[in-house]
C-alpha cells in the first residue's frame, strides 16, 4: 500500500505522538524491509489530540481464517441418546 498523505497542520502533533509511543515501547522503528506493511491513518480527536491507527483492510483480506460451523440441533439430538 502506498503511504497516505499527512496534512501539514497535523505533522507536528503526529511526530510527537509517534516519538512518545516509541519511548513507551509500543512502537518500534524498523529500518529494513518487512513482509507486510499496513498504512498508518491519523485522525484528530475532538480534544485536538492525534489518534494513530493502521488501515487493516488489505490485512483482513489476506488472513486465512479457519471456519468452525456451529452444529445444528438436528445433528446433535441423535448423538445424545
């Protein structure tokens, strides 16, 4: 995914937020290529602070989930006797 555009008015607040999250150990800077990257999305809260999120739309499509269908009552009743 291509990187998203960050508005100039938000860049300072976003940089501070990312440095804070990195100092807390929540985020880790990666200098080499990785197998998977999700785009960062920043939004402003009503209080004026910045919220950092990732866009997981393509990640959700790439996940291979196991499906466990729930049994229906018609399948369970004969086994109970």
